[in-house]
């Protein structure tokens, strides 16, 4: 009973000189002990569902990598790495690999899956500056032509949402987040 009382202790507030209390009808305020637990449970459901949708459409890649050259010779020479999303609290990075000519279309579909899956579970994707963006690295056969076509389209990803409407995700040279920077040039 004490644990429940403590958890529910911050689901209401009052203001000086205002009669009564205000209660939350849904969710929890930031910083309360159970808010992070509830968010992570909800996010786990979203991640599982989005991964399942990506898997069913063949959008998750396995790449063969010579890991031994990167991290040390004690590993096998040909390891398979599954490219999955990387989630930390409410931040998400989604690596996508494709032939240069297919990269924009694949990223568009992957982003659509994530935005719609989040929305279906009551989570809103933030499209503010520096919040949701895409860093492209065009490599291999057709890379120059794909880059030129992408830049000619405004260097953005345009997503048509199933329920109507659309969103735009800007392409950026580098994404900075909490002291780390990822760039398409790996610099």
C-alpha cells in the first residue's frame, strides 16, 4: 500500500490561493518515479511492433562485416551484424542500408513505419529542428546519381501518412545529440 501511495502521490497538484486540486486524467508528470517505467513499457511495445513490420517487409538488413579488423583479431573474420534500431529512453536511431538508388525509398518507408507505429500508441514524433532528421551516406554504384536526385528533391524525406496528411524529415550533414555527433562522412 505504501508503494502504491508513493507512486500515485504525484498524479495531482494544487495551487496556492486556488480551491481544490487538479488531477491528471492520463499519463504522468515528468520526473515522477513511475513515468519512466510506463514510458519504457510503452516504448518496448512500439519497438517490437515496428521491428515486426519492418521484418515482414524485408526492411531489416544483415550485413557481413570483418569485425576482426575493427575491434581485434580475437573475433571471427566474417561476422553477421543485424542492423536494428538503437533506442535510449525517448531517443531513437535507425540504421538503414540499401543500394544507393533505393536508399531514399527505403528510408522513407522505414520512417513511415516508425512514425505511424508511434502514433498508433499515442506517441507523437517531434519534427522540430534537430529532433527528427536523416543523415545520408551514398556509397557504391549509382551513388552520385542518387545523391544528385536526392538533393534535387530538396534533401528531405516526404512521408505520406496512411491516415492522411504528410510529414517532412530534413536531410542533414550531421546530427548532434547530447555531445555526440554522427555525420554521413564519419568524420
